[in-house]
C-alpha cells in the first residue's frame, strides 16, 4: 500500500481471494487466481500484463459487467456479490465511469446525446441532462461538436467523448480498459494528460488497463498480472523493468 | 424518462425507415381489414334489422293455399280459399292482437300529367297496426270506409313522389282505373324489405273497395293473404297451431288431407336472416383478425432482428447504467409505437375504404366507434404481446456478453 494515502479513509475497491473461471467444452479454465487488490480514494493505478493474463476479465469484474466465480469484492464498502441486477446497474450508473478501448459510442446519436445517455438512466430531467452533457463536452474540449455524430470526429476525439460520458454522472471511480489502444502516440498522450488532470485536480480514482509502459508511467501505482495472479503491486517507479515491459 | 425513451425509440425507427414502414404495413393492413370487414358486416346486419323492424313484429302471413285440380297440384295462392270471414274468425282467437286480410293487385295511377304503375293493397285499417306503419300526413281510412267500400287511398312515399313531387297530396283526387280516389293520407317511409323490394312503392285502399271496384274477384269476399299479429314472441307457436286448427275446421278439411292454405311465421324467418347476417359479420371480422395476427408476427420478427443487431448497443447502455427494465421498456416502446401508428393509419384507411365501398359500390356499411376502439385495443395488445418476447430477450442479456457481441 503506497504510504501517500491516508489509511483511515475507506477503500473504493477491496478485493480478496478473487477467482474467476470460464466454463468451456474442455472444462473450466481458470483466468483469475486468488487476486487481492485494495484501491484507496484518489489513486491512479495501471494494470499491466501480457495477453491472457486476465487483466480484461479483472477489469470487467471491477466494472460490475461480469461476476467472479468466488471471492469478495467490496465497492464503496458494498458487497458486489450480494447486489441484484438493478443494484449493479445503479452502481455502473452512479459509482463507476467506464472507458472502453473501442469508445463504444452510439453511432446514430449526437455527441451531446451520447454524453447525456447515463443521465437518462439516473432519471435526470431533460434540461439538466443537456446542460451537464455540454458542460462535460466543454471540459474535454469538444463543446463546439455537440451536434456532430461520432463518425464525424477523430478517434482521439471519440475517446474524449467517451470520457465525458464516463464523467457525466460525477463518479468517484473511472475504469479504463486500454483507453489508448486504438490511438496514435500523440493522441494517447493527450488522453493520458486528461486522465492525469481528472485524478490530480478532481481527485477521481482511476484504474486503467494498458500493455504499454509509457501509458502506465502516467499512473502512480502499478498492478502487474501474469497468468491470473498479481505478480507486482506497488509504485510505478519502484517496479522492476520486467514488470513494466510492453506486451502485445 | 419515458420522454427520453420515446425520442430514442423514434430515432431507432428512423434509422431503418424502410423496415419500420414495412413492419407498420402489416398492422395497417390488419387493422384496415378488420375495420372494413366489420363495417361491411355490421352494415348488412343493420340493413336486415331495419327491414325486420319495418315488417312489424310477431307476424304471421296466411296464404291461400295450393289446390288440387284433376291430379295437378297448383302452387300456393292459386285458389282463393281465404275469406274476410276467416280473418274475422282468426281475430277472435286468443293471443291474436290484430288481423289484416289483404287483396293486392297492380294498377295505373294518374294525377294531372303524371302517372305511375304500382301495387295496390286492399286491406283493413288494422293493416297499419300489423305492419307497424305510421302516417306521415293525413289520416287513415276507417271501418266505415271499409263497410261502404269508399274510393279512398293512402299513398306510399315513392308513389307520392312520382305523382305529386313536392305537392301535398292529402285531400287531392287521383284516378285509378279511371275512377276518382281521394287521398286521405301518406304512409311514412319504410325502406327496403328483406328481399330488396321498395316497400314505399305501394297504395293502400279499403279491402272492400279493392274487391268490388278495383280488381273484382271471381269469388266474392276472398282475399289473397291474411296477416296476423300475435301478442308476443312466446305465444307464436301456440297461435300458429290454433290458426291451423281453426282454418282446417272452417274449410272442412278432412283428417289426413292437405291444407288449402299455409301459415308462415315471418318473424322466425326474419330472425334467421338476422342471425345469418350476424354470423357473416363475425366471420368477416375473424378472417380480418388473422391478418392482424400476421401483422403482429411481423412486428415480433423485426424486433427480434433488431435486438440481435443492436446487442452491442444494449451492452453499452447496460455498461453505463441501464437496468434490464430500461432495455425492456425501450424495445417494447418501439413495438408499441409501430403498432399504434400502424393502427392509426389502418383506422383511417379502413374507414375510408368503408366510405368508398358505400359510395362506389353502394354497399351498406356501418363503422361503429366500438369497432374502431376494439381494433385499436387489439392492435396495441398485439404490439405489446409480440414486442414483449424480443424486448424481454434483450433485457435478460448479460452486460459483458452484450458488449462482446460482434
């Protein structure tokens, strides 16, 4: 646990003895084995690992999109395993902001409508939805594109829109699954600068999955997964070179 | 929330315009067919019922019967076996309300420059009671007119129109077979009979006048038919039996010999016609409902395709906080909107089609509010019913599976 964080505050994420198996025709395939990770408010964590190390699965479980086979997961002190489907939807809507590698914007909706979408499921009235969506678009520097469609802007801009959408419900936690995976180096740096700013200025906890060491370098803490197990958990600058290795 | 979902549903429908329109077409045709078929069926039913009402209620018609002449049996009405005395005797039977012996014939009517050939019925004032026929002007002839066989007449609407035009006929004198007849009154409009005859194309005169002065029968005092009205529907079988017995006795018909008259229960015949019309109406509606069902299956088909196509979109929505019921509602709303809009267009086309069938084809149609409301309710139900399964399927997707779907 990095010493920079107050130990008396409650963790955002507390995961212990987490196992995940996929059932295939050839029998159960273990993907995560005895994973334990605790995330404190305000942390910026990069999760690295080679393909098949289970980092995407881990991310989906963190994001309440998938459920673990066994183990405990407390999100904001609430036991995720005991939540109903509707309660999980509520957590995804209110507590977590998800950013995907493939942006996952609705192609037919305007940027404004895309960003406002989570607010529909929070039951926010129309006027406020529009105002907040535009505020977020301004924040990511795309205020003038509000009526454009996703296919009319660049990939980097689309990822900014996705981040604006993730932020619109003012979540405490942003989960980003290879957010720069589809972007060039320059655009990736811009996106990472945005994440850094959100973390440092707004105090939003950020967990991101990447396989690039220079992306991971923006985080303060590194969790390295290999073959479904945590093989390193500590400050990025203390990590051994092999734990920061760029993988494909 | 609903507002936002409605506009999203609208957008989703707009994204696949041709498909939406084709899906809707199924509903349009279904609802249109139901409305049109019900209109035609109910129109026919209404026509039959109007004819029945115009006929008078609980009616018997007694026809002078077949006779046997040298081994050849003649048809009904061939021999004039019924008399005014028979009519009087029938009137005295219990449960018989009114009796109208009638002698019909055809003659040319002349008034001023106009002339018109029509059916003339000689009968009693009770004819109006039996047929439940009102006068629209003037007064009926009386029993004393019958006793003295005066030359007076009541004109039907069609006759009045052809002889007098806009002129008031009451008190005027017309000529029938060159004799002057005073018009006492005008019969109210009756419309078509069950077999399509114009009931208003008729003239009523005292039966004695018809017998002695107009048509002059071979056998004095005979009439072609007698109409009798029973006091209620329940006593009809009993009355029919007693009329039969009475006439057999009066005509001195031996045990085992054929009747020389026949008694027909007009009301029973009319009710059969009404039932036939109702069955036809139901069947038309049922057949049309099948197209509504097919339209509903079309909606289900398209919604299933739509759910599969938009699985990824469902995943995205779930990832950012949509609950199962939000997804359910979204797809259900799309199905309902398609069916309700399709239904609205169907109602317009159905009502328009019924109107066109009436104007162009002269078909009797009746569009009732009930049929529109029913069609609408059925269409909305069909939309919900057939939209439910695909929407439910979408809402049960696991977020991770939906997101990974390619």
